[in-house]
């Protein structure tokens, strides 16, 4: 197995990404042959050498990067050699089995969608993030790939999320719920009402709507959201956690430390920036999107996460489940 | 000044509402003549008597209530004597200057909108909640009155929110921002793009988009949101705070206490249930919506909040500001 790493994307690239890569190699968790680094060759060689890496991974040279503030489609058009484009190309050409990227999320989604295409039957990709609640981990998707989805996209997110939760979180019968502003059936926008009706017929255990205040209390293993709401929720939680940790630390060091421990459980790390990342589901390849603020400590978790997605056969199972649902039901015809 | 109190709405009605009313009277903060209680007369008389209230407030008898799970419009149709309807009627007939209600939020919004009408020039009501961030209090609106707004509604929320923040939070030049999933102009749905353009021309200090992760860091005094996103954000914050407090308390009593103090600052109370409530802006009357989970301790803060809205002339200033904006600009013609 080989994983492509976008060395140029992200607020702390390339230094922190390379530090993280060095850690992955020096701990022996990943062999040099298992990584393909995409970025400026001289910098990669020099920095990895300085970090004590003797056997270099595969290197693919580029100096172009789509910055965080650039518009994805314009960036892709003007920078054909952008690091994310070459990473996606490596997966498409089977030089890598998956990729991790910490840069412009929109550009990663667009590059992967255009460069890899969709899995058979899937209409739109969705970003799946893992959060931790009272009963353990759960998946929220879509966290922002598709901010204006159609009902059928949400239906497919339910199926994709269920596959993901089974494979990656080890939940045999994931309970799927729809993020909404009311608990009862018939609540919310026309989009959510239609998605509710489709999910009721879906070959998953659909538990109906879930409201934001119930999110962390273990009532669902898969929370289906439109990309606007999902992104909003994720960012609010992130910012609120950061705010509370800061305030609690001001109040007392113990309180701050206690809260940081809680958040470590929540995000699987002491800081949001240390989380491995989010899986881009639905594209015909394995793509892990890390947070732009990621530092070195996020790289190894991201590599582990993408390896797990590949080893567990997430994409194969999604494809099977979608095919089954299309065999069983007319609900995907929309 | 007299305030109507819906004694029957809410999860802990009527007992906790009456306990809170007794507190307001016994502390001398409100005189008997300043309150009009709407609910079952025998229960109100008996319980207030048992709580030591000698001089009873005005009482308006009813036994009908729209329960939390009822559909607002159906509830209003089938229960013409519902407590919320009589509260609104008292304000319309000038028997009260404002009201507080802890019951079905949708029913309160609908009853107030139909029973009081809108302030001149206002298209839709919005729920304004006050949250506390790093730089102090800020207002989020709409928190759920209008889940599918038009751009002009968001424009008006910007103006209403600025008036509210000036009057109630004492902020002279409130900085208004639009809740979105991207920071730059041109981000988000067509709704948000159009609202952005209108707010740029509005007679307020408009600072552009704000993302959820920046919400608590003091960058805006008024955060304009569509009711779906605003409600989602509020509920996620509420649930996340509850979850974190629980987890932190498990980790250590000190950590839990520290966090509870932080949240006390955030919501202006130790618990969300103790917050006074949210102001329903835009209707032709002063309406405070309390949380359905409110206990006795939420009643006095709610009474104080509605009194402040009235004394500060929030509705008069909103009307003036809207009139000015209509004189100045064609942007409200939509």
C-alpha cells in the first residue's frame, strides 16, 4: 500500500507536514516505500535528511500549491501542477492507493471529484468526520463538500455513512439520523422532509431526525447533514471548544486541563489540529482531508486513517450498498 | 408597566413558573399590580398562597395550553383559549405591556405574529438570543422564528439586531456580521450572497461574513443568521456545553466547576435553563420566549429582560431604524 502526501497544502506546510512524515517513518509505522511525497524535491530531501530520515520515500516534484484563500476551480485551472492535482493523479494512475491533504478543502474536493470520478451510482461526494459523544464515536456527514444537496444526496450519505461507521468505527448496525431543527417527522425544509422520506425506505436503520442539542448524547452513529449545516455545526463546535478551553484555563489550570482532556476524547486528540482528518466519501479513491491548521502531530493519525479506510474496504462496501439500494428501491432515481 | 406570564407553557409548568413568580413578588422586584398571570385560577391562587404571596397579581383564568409537541397552527386553531393566546390578547388589548412564555416556541411565534401583527415595515419576526463571547455579550438572530427567510428578512434582522444590541447590550455602534460557511464575500448560498449585498448597503456597520468557529471571539456584536442555521447553532452550543460539563465533572469536580462557571458567563446563568430567554423582535409588542426546560430560576431573569426591552424602547427604535432605511434605500423593496 502506498499513500500520497500533499506536502504543500495547509497553514504550516511544508515544514510541519515533513516533520510528521519523518515521525511516521522514524517510528517504523510506515516504510519509505509506502509514502509518495508531493512537493518541492530539494526542500523535501533536505528537511527529511535533517530530521534523520535515511531512506527517503518516493518523491514527486512540484512547487505549485492552491492556497487556502484561492477559489478552488480557478486554482485548479491556473495551476495544473498544483500539489493536490498531482496527488490525485497519483491515485488515479495507481501509483498510490490513497492520499492525505491539509490544504484548501474546496480544491481537494474538486480535484478529487474531477480527477477520480465518483464511485458507481454515487451522485455527490460527502465529507465524513468522526466526533466522540457520550456513547463513543459517531460520524457526521456531509461536513461541507456539498452545501446545497438534493434529497437523494442525503439518502446516499445515509448509506455511505452506515458503511463507513461499520468499517471504521466497528458498529455492526449503525443508527442513522438526519440533522434537523425539530425532532418530529415533518420538521424542517422541503429538502429535509424529502430526505426523511427517502431514508425511511433506505436499507439502513433510520432513527428519524436528530436536533443539535442531542448530537453528543449517543442517539445516532451516523448523522446525515446537508453540507451547509454540517459545516456550520463542525465549525461552531470547534470554535466553542477553543473558546471554552481558553476561558476554563483562565479560571483555573485544573479546569483547563480537565476540559482539554475531555476535548482530547472528543476529537481523538488534545487539539482539533491533531485530529487525523475527515474522509471524503463517494469519490473513486481514498482521500483524507486534514484540517488546514494541522501541525506535525496530525500527519501520522491522518496516514493511519487513510490506511484504515483502504484496509477495511470502505469504498467497496459503499459501492455494494449503493448497488443493493438501487436494486431494491426506486428512491435513488431522483 | 405590566407583564403577562404564561403559567401553563413549558416542561415544568405550572409549578416552577409559579415558584418563579412568587420569587419575583417576594423579593419586591415586581409588584403584584405589575404581573398578569394566565392559567388555572384555583391552582394559581392556591400555590401562590402556599408560597407566601399575600397580595395576588392579576389573574386570567384558562386551562387550555398548547403542548410542546403540538403543531403550532393546529394548536392555535383548536385551542382558542390557550394560555399563550390569552397572553397575546392581553398585550394587544393593552392590559399588559409585554409577555413571557416558556411553552411551544412555534406557537408563541405564531400567536404573537397573528395576534399582534408586525411593527411598521417589518416583514418577519426574528428570535434574538444573547450569548457571551470573549469580548462580552453578542446577539444572534434569527434563532429559529423564520427557518426559510428571504434576503430582505436577513437585511431587516441586521437592522433589528443593531437596535437591540444598542438598547439592551449598550453597544453604541454594533458590528453586524452574517453567519456563513466561508469568511470571504461571495461565499454561501444564493440567499446569503443576496443578503450580504443588501447588508453592505444597510445603515449599520456591516463587517461581512462570520464563520461558526469565530462566533465566540468577539468579532461581531450582532450575528445575522437564517433561522435554520441560527437554531442549529444555538442547539448545538447548548448540547455541547451540557455534554462537556458532564464529561468534565466526571474527570474532576474542579474541572466541572470551572467549566460550569465559564458557561455561567456564557449564558448569563449556571445552566441554559436559567437564562431569561430570547426576545421575539419584529412583532408589534414585547415578547420574551423562555426555554421550555426553564425552572423557577428562569422566571425572574425573563421578567427583567422583558422589562428592559420595554424600558429601553427596543420596538420604537427598530421602527425608526426601519423607516430610515426605507427612506434611504430601495433595498427593502424585495
